[in-house]
């Protein structure tokens, strides 16, 4: 069975600085998707970024980028120029190609310090 | 934009009550999900549905059932609520299909905080 591990329950970053959130996963599949979701205090979970496993190029969305290491089964999220609005719970998620189920990690709470 | 709406943000129920959590999505998504979110445990899948009247158990289905009579609506039912079911419940939906740009992500509702006393 696939698993997703987020080893950092909580992280802090100064405003305008860069922070990296870690995620590792375990799978025997070769085709899959990886996601980072953000859950602000208002609770609505929103997609931050998505990576298809067949793509070697790391995904980027404005200040958010990933470091996808397929062989190492690692999928970290880098937030550049951190803003107060980035404070939230961040969840890493996995979905196998051709399946419906999303598997989530336990989350990392990010605090942004002014 | 996709909208997933959960009927309540907060609910307080008594032990032994039958509880209904409702979820509606407006984008004609085939797949719908119910997750439970607890601190330190992340999101755990309770049930999911890939079509009307179709359902499959997730990782923690005990004490729950679901109903999907219409494509846009997916209900989670706590047959006899217990205090260990106090939690945050998240509904999500997605479309099937693969490939870049085909909406492979799940879209979430705002969550229902259920307290069983």
C-alpha cells in the first residue's frame, strides 16, 4: 500500500524568506500524481501545486515550486518570498494513475513570522 | 470555479443520534469522497463514490455509511454517533481521467466540525 510521510509537524519562516517543506512517499507504481494542498485557518483546502510523475521538470506556480526526486521518492515544496497569508497547514498527497483514491500525509503547520 | 458545499460548518450531536452530513458539488464530477481529519493523523478516507449509487469503503468505514442517489450529492451517515467520531469531516470531488491538465486534483468543501457529546 502506498504511504505519504511528512516528517515536519511544524515549521516557521520569517516573512520574505524561503522555506522548504518535506514529503516522502512509498509506492511500487511508476505512474502517479503528487500534490501539495494548503489549508488556511478558514479550513477550505486548496490546491497549491501538482506534479505528474512522468514529467522530469519540476512544477512551479509563482512563488511555489517543488523538488521532485522520483528515484528517492521525495517531493518537497519550496515557498519563496514567504507572506503572512502563507500561514496554513500544508498537506502532501499522492494518487496512482488510474485510481480514484488520494492518500494524504499528516500535514505540516507553517507559521510565518512578521 | 468548482464549488463543493457542505451543509454545515459546525454540528453538535448527542451520543446515539443518527447524523447526516451533506455534500453537494456543482461541476458534474463523477468522483466524490468523504475524509476525516484529525490532528497528527492527516486526512483518512472514509468512503468514496465513483458514480451514482456506487460506493467503496475507504480506510476507516466502520461506524459510517454513505448515500449517493444523485450525481451532485454525497451524504455521509453516522448510524449511531459516538464520542470517538468527534472530528473534522471533509468532502471532496474530482473527475476521472489521466494526463496533464485534465483536472487530476480533488476539490474540497469547507469542512464540517462535528462534536458528539
